[in-house]
C-alpha cells in the first residue's frame, strides 16, 4: 500500500515525469499533468484531461489510496 506522502512527492517532482497509477482492480490512470491530481489522506481525485486543454479536466475519478498498487513511469515523447 502506498502512503499519501509518497504519491504527493511523485506529483510534485520537478521536473514532472508523467506516470501511471495502477489499482488493485487493474484500472490504470495516466497522469500527464500534475495539476490533475489531488492527494487526500485516504483517496486521490484524478481529473480526466480535456481534449482542448490537457491541463483542464473533463471529469473526475476518485480512487482510494489503499487500492493503489503501483506507480509506473510513462514514456516521455521525444522532441
């Protein structure tokens, strides 16, 4: 099980490195912008990025931290 501080540190890492949150049900959430994740004591609020502006969300998902099983680096597109 992950601690909220561990996830918060990953979100606040500079430079930001995109990552995937994987849950015990197998659901995965790709985090490509740090402002689309809010870390609480017991859960995460994850924004689904807007097609028009990926820094803004279209909808949200709530994930209990106790169900987070992995944080995986995502490939960074080359320039």
